[in-house]
């Protein structure tokens, strides 16, 4: 089967590109537009590591709120509630490294969503 390289998936908050998709991990480059945020969500089958490339992020992990800028990173354990929000005036970009047993988009349990996707 041919490998789909750098396919861009557009969402209401921005877009992402899959950089690597293997049995043990998935890597995405994610861009969040100014003033937008992803849903408050959790995953049963994967943990995530976010490394900020550019912009200003407000990250929620369970009951903690963390401000990150370029070079900052955060680990998100399996089943932790989490969200990222772009608090700046330019695009927020970060790399997401997923590790676990399954990486499908249907492993997203949305708790809150600005775009009605619950």
C-alpha cells in the first residue's frame, strides 16, 4: 500500500500533518490558529508528548494549566484530560508524539468542544 506522506488534515481550529505513523508511535505537526483551541479530551490507548515549535500555548493537563513557548514541552499520560489553546496573535505550532497501542482518531473522548463535536 502506498504511504501517504505529509497529508494535511484541516480542522476548525487549524490543521495537522502526519510525519510518521508506525506500529509503536505516531508523530504529527499541529498548527493552531490564534484564539483557537482543541477540544478538552482524553485517550484510553495512548500517551502524548507535545513540543512547542512556535507561538504561545496554554496547555491544560487534568487540573494544571501550563504556559509554554518555543522549546517548551509537556507529557500527557494516558487518560489525562488535556487541551491546548493558542493565546498568541500568530499561529501556534507544535510536534505531537503519540505512544501506545492504537492511534486512531476514534480514541478521542471529547469532554468540551468549541465546535460542537461532542
